[in-house]
C-alpha cells in the first residue's frame, strides 16, 4: 500500500518539536506539504524537513488533490473551521488537542465526517503512554474488579502554549481545555466511556484573570461511580505534578509511576511491572505511538484511536463543566 500523503497545517512549537520530527521516522506516511502563516518559519521548516510544497494559508494546502490527510497543529479556536474545510476538500483529519472548543463544533465535525465518509481523529497522546496502556489492559482483565472511584490531578506552573485572549475566546482558552480535557479523556477511555449523569465544577482565575487557571470537576456515572479531576496552572507549588488513581473493588492502581495492587484473599499483592520511569521518555514515546496508530488507522488497520465521536463525549463534559462553574451548581446530563 502506498504511503499516506500528509499535509501539516501550522508550524508552531507542537509541530516543530513533536509532529514534524516524529512523522519522518514513521513508515507508511510522507509529509508532502506544509502551511504556515509566518513565511520565514515556513521556509525554514520546509528546508529542515525536506517538504517541497509550502503554503502560506491552510486554504492553499487544502486545494492540493494529491494530499490524502491533514495534521492540524494550529491554535485551538482555528481547529474547527480548518478541519471542516479539510473534510469538505475530501481529506481525512488529525487534530491536536483540543479537537474543538465546544461540543457543538465537535458534533458538527462528527456529522460532516460521516457525510463525507472521512475520518477525524484527535491527538490525545496520554492514551498512548506505555503506563496508561498497561493500566487499560489490567482494567479490561478486571484485575481491579469494578472501578468505583478515579481521582486525578495535573498541576503545571505554565500553560502548554502561550495564552492569547480575545473577546471571542475568553471563556475557552484556560486550563480546562489544556489539562482538564486530558484527565476527562483518560478517565472515560479507561472506563469504556460510561454514561455521565452529573457534572459539578468550580473554576478559579487567580493568575490568569480572563481565563480559568484552576478547574475542579466531579463526575458521576449512571452506575454511581465517581470521577474527581483537578487541573491547574496557578497553584503555589514548586514543581509540576501529575497523579492518577484508580480504585476498584479488588485492587488499586496509581500513576506516576505505575503501581498496581490486586487483592488475593486478605492480602494486597503487587502486580507492578518493570518500567522506564523517566517521564521525558514516556512523553515522547506516547506521541510517536499516537502518530503511528493514526497512520495505521488510515491504512485500514484495527487500532484504538481517539475518534471524533469519542471526543464528543468528552466535549459534552467540558461544556457541562463550564456551565456548572458559571451557575455554581451541579448540572445533570
């Protein structure tokens, strides 16, 4: 089968550091075009990665009939219009997180993808961390029993990308769509996307006054399980921290690092596997696995990838979290 001919849209940090270098290493795909508004950056990246077709706008790139799929690495609010244009141009789509900034946009993309018989996938690289994939396999095998509680938190000193606030995007450029969405996605994915019956959220804007820099979210599933999520750029702590705890009727798992315990009679037995504990290796490897699976999926291979329909389940909760925080009360779904 021929290589997937890919166009990358956006030449910012995530494209420079992650997507373009890793795509060169992955078999079955070739980056044949790049679009970037900054002409100097466009030329430098084109020369650096041997990309022949260089475009100053996404619209120019999307007109190329030789491109099979696009990889969107632009700012969050531009994801939806570019992805929709790509679908209308007959391209499959891969989008950096968040795929959209609202569930309405997500549903519109899902509908357009179905109508065009095209694929839209989202970049949720933490699903492809070796420790999370291992945890998922243990949960599939019911090593933890029935999971009734997830507690997760991700605290950083700075946003993943520079916060640029405009009157149009004030309410959707905060920590919820940077870190919170990752915790929601991981929780739902690990639990096989259960029905969520209620959302209760509180947002704080202590450091970035126009957007939330701390988001506290509690979810209740229709079966009564609870998910508690805590994401922040603004807490007074010296270092970044990430934790993910899963509690079941027959065992417990925590990350990072991954620790697994399974109850045998009256004793908890460790099932913790040998693993590489260096976070930077886990982080980089997750992106490579993610992009490899994206290519495999487009080639018709069976692989677990974040589809736009799955992401609509996530975005429903994101929307409900913003609404709950605004109302200062729980929201039923």
